[in-house]
């Protein structure tokens, strides 16, 4: 198994990793595959599973690109 190289993700003015709504929506499209038409389920998933933190960790760990590239294979 290859070791992932940690990268320095883009930071905002306060030194926090930048997480956009598109990042969160992309995660929900790829990982739990909740349809966009199911707004209530998507909002529940965002809150209950702390998707913003999962995206942040993926960007810090250098796995974000691998995750979003899964979209082409699903």
C-alpha cells in the first residue's frame, strides 16, 4: 500500500482549510450517493455525519483528490 503524501491544502485568511458548499455536495454525491432531489436526507446527512470535517480531513490527509476522482468510476 502506498503511503499518502501529506499536502498543504488551500487556507483562508484565518489559517483554516477552505471547505466550499460544492465540496460538501460532492462528498454527499460520491460517498453515501444520496440523490440531489432528496434535500431533507442530504441536510440530515451533512449535520449528523459532520461532512465538513470529513472533507477537511481528506484535504489535510491528501485523499480529497482520490475521493472526488471516484465519481468517474461509480
